[in-house]
């Protein structure tokens, strides 16, 4: 799950850079507000909550199997004879009335085990909700950081464009004064338009990133939306990483998807007991009160009283030959139990690999950020020196453009490394503390 989130984040980061900020009148949502809104309005999450209610209803139905069943039945009939019968009419109306009750005394503990399995299923359903909520938190984190990245990237592109505009205007002055050739001026002017395109692309990417987060939050097209700025310092990107073994141990105690697999194994245990319950006899108690009447039998009320009868019985069903239904059910239940154990082992392994991958990515991102930071310092110094030479008329067009592009590329690489480091650090914190704080 988290690998996919990181891949999406990285692919988007490497494709383009930010966009202009929303207008000042647009409400600024912080990360917590985004999460709270998503937890209330996300459609898939609301469906999971409805599924949980269905599981709750199933549990109530299972508990009700301990209660006796009672029903009232009546049959009304009409008989037409072809010829008149002795002392009776050709048309006879009949009616029967019965109140019946039945209670299962014993069924191989199937009811008891079914209730236990359904109770665990409701817990699994709640864990499914928790897992989706945690997934939402991480997806919102990824998209929230994407927007912040794009905003900073757009700002870098904007500053680069301002420098290019100054250089273009300065170069035009030199050209008109005969101090620069038309070819050199065209190269500088071309750089200006290239930087202008970079800014336009960055702004488009930011708009797309904002739309992605709006979609996740179930906000419609008419909703004005922007996020609050979070200023991350060098210390945020280079913070000390927790021990990955400690993170894994803590995550194993709460990650909902892992707990779901654990409960699935417990449910399979009860399903196996339920299947074995089919080998046991079933004992039921039955009781009933009945009466009847017909149109040729005299007074209606008298008939009901005279024909009133009561009955009670006990039935015992002992399985002998059942075409291997019980044996097959037990075999399948055992296989399901083995599968659930394998699913749990796979979930633990996947969690371990995910945390290790996040940790490695965090280490690499921090190393890249530190390296890029030094590169930015060097590129900025070189750019300042070349620009000063350009301002004084000591013109070298190739060095000017190289210094400009080198600084721009270094700043973008530093920004990418910064947000990749922050994303992975926040994910490690999430596994360790269950919280994401920006």
C-alpha cells in the first residue's frame, strides 16, 4: 500500500513542478482538516461502515438462533361435491388453525461457534474501516506534500524567470549598444522563453495536484480549495531516523491489515469447529396447539373447542451417510485455516519489507538532500559571480546560461530530495506512533 503511494509521489515529482497559489479569498486547509473531512465524506469509507452494519445485523441473527421459533398457521379450504352427500351440503368450507413452536436443543455447538465467528467478523470489519482510514491519511499526506512541493517548485521557476527577464533586458541593451551580437542575444532570449514555459508547466502541475487532493476529499468542481503552507526546515528533512526494527515491532502491534489477517485465522478456527459440528446429532423440541372447523360440522365456536388439540415432540437427527458433505466441509475448513496462516505470514513479511523500503528511501533521500544542498551553494555562488560579470559587461553568454541552468536544476533536485525525505520520515513516524503531524 505504502509502496504504491511513494511510487505515485515520486513519479509525479519527477514529471513537473508546482503551480500558482490560490487566491487569498480561498480557505486554507491544513493537513488535519483534510483528514477530518475525508473521514466524514469519503464514499468508499462510508460504504465500509455500511458493510460493518450488515455484519452487526448478521451477528444479531446468529444470537437469535438460541431463541425458539414460533409461528401461527391457518388453512382455509373449499370443497365442491358433484352430487349431494348424505346429510351434508355439496359445498363444504373448512378451516385449520395452529400455533407451532420449535427450539433446537443441541446442534453440535454450531450456534455457539457461529456466534463467535460472527463476533470476530464484526471486529475484522471494523479493522477494515480502520485500515482504510489509515490509507486515507497516507494518501492525503502524499498529495498534500505534492502540492507543497509544486508550490515551492513554481516559486523556484518564478525566480528563475525573473532573472532571465533581467538578463534578456540587459542583453538587449548591450546589443543595441553594439556590445553583444545578435546571436548571443537570441540565446539569452531563448532561455527567457524556456524559463517562462517551465513556470507555466509548474503552475499546470500544481493545479493538477490540487485537483487530485480535491478528488480524494470528494470536493466538487465548484469548491474553492487550497492548502495551508507548511514550512519545512533543513532539520525536518535531516531528522534522525528511528531504528527500523523498533518501527516494525511497533507496527506489528497495531497495523489494521495485519490484525485483520490475525482475526481471519481465528475465524477459520471457528469455521472448522462449525464444519465438525455436522458430525453430531441434532436434537429439537417441538410443540403446537391446533384446531379446525368445517361448514357442515355445527357451531363454529363449538367446533374450535371440541377439535382443540395439543402436541409435543422431540426429534433427533443422527447423520449416518450424507454423501460426504460433512467430510468435505471439514476438509475445506482445514484448507481455509492453512490459507489464513499463510496470509498472515505474507502480511508480516510484506509489512517488514515495506518498512525496510521506506527506511532505505529515507536514508537515500537524506543523503541526496545533503549532497544537493552543497551543490546548490556551489551553483548559486557560481551564478552570482557570472551574473556580476554580465552586469559589468564582461560578457560570456555560454557561461551565463550554463550557470543559470545549473542553479535551476540543482534547486529542483534539492527540492525533490527534500520532500522525498520528509515523506519517508513521516511514514516511519506513522508506523511508529500511528500519527501523522505536519
